[in-house]
């Protein structure tokens, strides 16, 4: 796995399959930031604005869906032990 970008743009929804994707590899930092923000009790709207680059005031549904899907993906990757290992270390 190459070094992921620090602040990439995100899709409206994170991948949902059971295999890691190149999108997942590119968004490892995003996933870590989401988990960290949740652990600190940050408001999802602030996280959507700062981490996902989606304004929840202008696009509330898109922001909420993107936040929820990316956070769920981050949690799945953590549960699978893949968040920091990457797809090549199965």
C-alpha cells in the first residue's frame, strides 16, 4: 500500500462490499479521522464539513449519508483488522 493522501475528496457513499478497494486504501486517513472524531464526541456536521468537505447546511442529506457510510466503513475496516494493514496483508 502506498502512502495515502492526507485529505482526499470523498464519494457520496463509501464502498460497502466485503473486499478492500483502492478507494479504501486512498481514504485510510479519512477513516482514521472519522473514528478519532467520533471517539472525541465531535458533532457529525462539523466532521462532515472538515473531514468530508461537504457542507451539512447546504446539503444535509448528502452530508449525513456520506458521514454515516464512511464511518461505518471505517468501523468495518477496524473490526476486520485492515485499517492500518491494507489489503495485501490478509
